[in-house]
């Protein structure tokens, strides 16, 4: 026969155990919910970045100029017949610098960035004209860390084995930023 005091202790132990199990299940459910929310946020940000990339005419003009080795900086705020202005160039480079920050903070996974923008990042990083522009900003403009996040992302992108052929095509005469 179970004594009344033993019964109280068993009831209390069962209540504590039930509370523990309930807490663990709630934590697990919350953790899964946060994980799904993080993934959804990542997809939303990625889609908005793709949309911004595809709908920005100056981005596609700069990319074309880089690929065709026709990129030139005119030293003015906006583009004209002599080349791109610093407003367009900085917007272009800041797009990728921000992308690097999203990757660094695990907001958008590197694999998605590499699949969507890896070739473009490689081309811009290996571009001598872009390198000259960034180096001018760093030395003459007093911005030693200008586009450092982009540079880190570019080096990570270039290191991906599947990008090797693309890197070899664009790295003729390449020196680091």
C-alpha cells in the first residue's frame, strides 16, 4: 500500500517531469518555427536582391562594360559619354558589399549567392578597372576599408572549385585589390 506522503512525492515528481517535457517540446517547436522563419526571410531577401539586380539598368550597363573590358570612370557624379560616374559605380559595388554582409551574418547562404551572383562577383573582382577605382577610394579617399566585405566575398567565391574555369578566364594579369 502506498503511503499518502509517497503519493504526494510521486505526484510532484510527475508534475515536474511533465513540466520539463512540456518545456522541451515548446522550445523545440519555437526553434523549428524560428528556423522556418529564417529560411523564409532568406528567400524573400534573395528574391528582392534578384529583382533589384534585374531592374537596375546601370547595373547591367556596368556589368556589360566590365565583361567587355570597356569600363571607365569619368571622375564625375553621374555617367556620361566618357564613362560611369561615382554614383553608379558606388551603387553597383555597394550592392555586392551589402550582399557580402548578408552572407557574413548568415541571412543569405553563400551557396545561393554563389549560384546567383558568383560569376558577376568574380568578374568585377578580377576587373583591373574596378580594382583601380577601389584602390583610389582606399588611398585618395581615405576609406581604407572601402568594399572590404565585397573583397572577402569575392575571395570566397573565387575559391570555389566549380568557379575555377571562370576565374582562369578573367584572371589574366590579375593582382589583388
